[in-house]
């Protein structure tokens, strides 16, 4: 029978990663002989705004053909989980709360997935749903992510994850940047988010102690294998695994809301634009405050050019704020309409057409060319703006954000 096995919360801030555990678990069940993997393992990213995530809020799922008792499979998965969080990731020491779920067939969990990817789900609700649908679960908060991973369906991409040998965990990741640039050039647009051309640095390596050496993202698993073979590094990966994933699909926009920690997607009118250091704060006519942090690069630059009356569609994270109640941290916006940019200028001389200067307060204007004095209203002069009616993205993209060129 077809069975889904899903996991979450197996890492800690110092070691481990739920994908690493999943890749090891696949090897373990292969040896067991009672299961056959039916698909790539899944890496399902959930709400990027959840405060209790460790890094990228990733959960995992595998789909297998299994002959045996479901309880036995759950025991096997849960024991493997406990061993990993105790021996490898030390997750319990950091109050991580692993969870496992095992369910037959294709449980109807898409609505839960939709909520988990853009809003907050309670553990109580997750447990009740599992029991109603006959899904076996063990553990704690990780059950939310595990069930949500089971409910994933929709567009997908792939990520090849290469893992490090244990003796290298915590060491600086040395990869030849030229080789990363090369794979990006060869693979584009079927691979992406590998190299930052503005900062001139590879993006494929994480920075922490986790066992991931690098990850290459794309739409074609065979290409990812080929590109991994071109990465130049003295450190040899321990092993690698390709995951099917909702990364780069905009899944967090499936059901936007305005509650704290959810994803916001709405149209607003700009009322006032203020700079605070290098950050840009936009007050809207609807009374919202939108932060566009300097780290967003081009998005921040574009935001600083907005003016009162412009209308924008904003996508971002809703965050609670003790000062303002609720704020939006923008990840991209689309300019819907631009108000005419005009400034007031001194009028031209009615005699010779020359430019004029003020003749003093309340005394009208004096022509710079012929000296004629006259009184007239200031005139409106249209200004140009580099902004256009299109999308502006943050330079660093969130795991779930779809790159603008990607068609999936
Ligand atoms: P890694 O990327 O290494 O897996 P992480 O950042 O994914 O680390 P997790 O260990 O997965 O962090 O922790 C996230 C926790 O938040 C999990 O327990 C998961 O069940 C829970 N969670 C995920 N999404 C939601 C949600 N929408 N509502 C409530 N809890 C959630």
C-alpha cells in the first residue's frame, strides 16, 4: 500500500537538519526491505514568518510502497527520529519538538498545507485533524509541519542537497566561487539562486554548523546531478540527495491574510515615504506601515522613489510591533499606478521667454535675460521617474519566493 511518512523539527541551532535526517532514514528503511520509495523525497517549506523555526521552516515527506502494519512503520520512524535528535542534532537540548506522521494514501490535507504555508496552525488542531483522518502521529510541535508536508500539492522545483562528512561539520565551507558561477551560467534558467552577481559571492552554501554542504536549485533533477559534478572543492561531500520541493513556487501566497506572522498580499495607496537610516518606511492611506529594509537592495531603492498617491500591490510578512501594532515587511511590490510627478517652477518671461528669478517676497519675478519684472503664478513642471509599472523584488529571495523569470 502507498504510505506517506513525514517529519519536522529534527534540527537544532547547532547541528542537524530535517532533510539530513530524512536522507539517512531513507537509507535505513531501504536496508529493512519492507518499503520501496515511490518518488523523490519532499522538502516542504512552510510559513517563513513563524518565530519558532530554526532556519528555513522546512519539513519533509517520503512516499513509499509498504507491506506491513502501520504501527510498526510509525515505531521505526519515531525511533529513528529520537536517535537523530539525541545523538546527532542535539535538538532536545534546544527545546526543539520533533514530530512524525504516517498516513495511508493521499490524505486530504491540502487545506492544512495552505494554512501552514502562510499562517499559524495550532498543535491542538493538528492533532485533532490527524485523529479524524486516521493518520498516526508521534511527538510534539513538529507534527504540525509533518502533516502540512503530507498535504503538499501544486507546482514544484527540485533541490540537490549535498551533505558534509561529520568531521567537517562546523568548518568553513570552501567551494571555488568560479565553479558556482559556471554552473549558474550553464544551467540558467533551469537552475537558479546559485550566485549573487551584485555581491559576487556563491549562494549555494549555508553558513551554520548544519550538515548541508551546498544546495543547488532547479527544475530538472538530471541537470542538477550534472551541475553538482562541476562544483570544485577540496572537501568531498559525504552524499547527496535530490528533493522535490515547493521552494521558488510562491506557495506562501496561496492564502494571504493580515494576521501577525501571516503573508500579506494587498493593494495600498502610498501616503508618505520616509527614510530611517537606509531603511524606507511607507505609510499608506489605509493606515498601514510598510518597512522596506536596506537589505532588500533594489526593492529598497525603488521604494525610496515612491511618492504620495502612487498605488502599489505589496507582498510581505505581517509582523507584530510594540510601537505600531502591526507592520508589513515587504519582499516585493508591483507598481499599479504612478501619480503624475510635478514640481513648481518660476514662470518664463512674457516678453523674451527667458528664465526668471524671484524679485523678492510678494514682488513677483524678474527676467534673468531682459530684466523685465512681472507677476505671475508659479508653473507646474512634469518630472520623470525611473520607476515603471512593473514588479520590484528584494535581492535576497525567500525560499518560497518565485524568481521573476521562473515559469512553472
Ligand atoms: P530546518 O530548515 O533545518 O528544518 P526549520 O527552520 O525548518 O529548520 P523546524 O525545525 O522545522 O525549523 O521548526 C519549525 C517548527 O514550526 C516545527 O515544529 C513545525 O511543526 C512548526 N511550524 C511550521 N509551520 C507552522 C505553522 N504555520 N504554524 C505553526 N507551527 C508551524
